[in-house]
C-alpha cells in the first residue's frame, strides 16, 4: 500500500475519487495529462493495494475510493504518535475555557 501511495499521480487519483466517487476511466483520464493506458496502470496498482474498488454498471466500469486501508494506516502509525499532543491540546482548551484559578466574584 505504501508503494501505491508513494506516487503523486496515484494520490491525485485518490483525491479525485474522494471529491466524487464512482468515476469512469474516461472521467479520471480527462483530469490527467497522460494516456489512457497510463491511467489504467495507476488504477491497477491502486486496486491491487485495495485503495480503489470497481463495479460494472452496464458498459461502464466505475471506480470508488476505499478509505479503510488508509484509516488503518492512520490508526496504526499516526494516531499513536499524536495521541499525547492531542491530549495536551484538549487539556489546554479545557483550561482556557474553564479556568480553575480562584478569582473573586462580586
């Protein structure tokens, strides 16, 4: 999956599918300056990594983003490294919104 995400063209294809799912090869190809076969090659890599799933609709093949593998990477690799920082920011926000200092009230 990391190999699939390493290429900027493949990340751009994922961004396109995130913006609007269920695109055809022709729709995706129109957004890139490369041949149809080049786009097909990138889509095959994304499908092999389970980042894109396809469904036939009549004569068209629709491409859909599968966000689950990306979420698993986030949970496994990113979340655990940012947990302390996020907790510290949440604590700071709570302290700023509800100060516990002993101010005298009129």
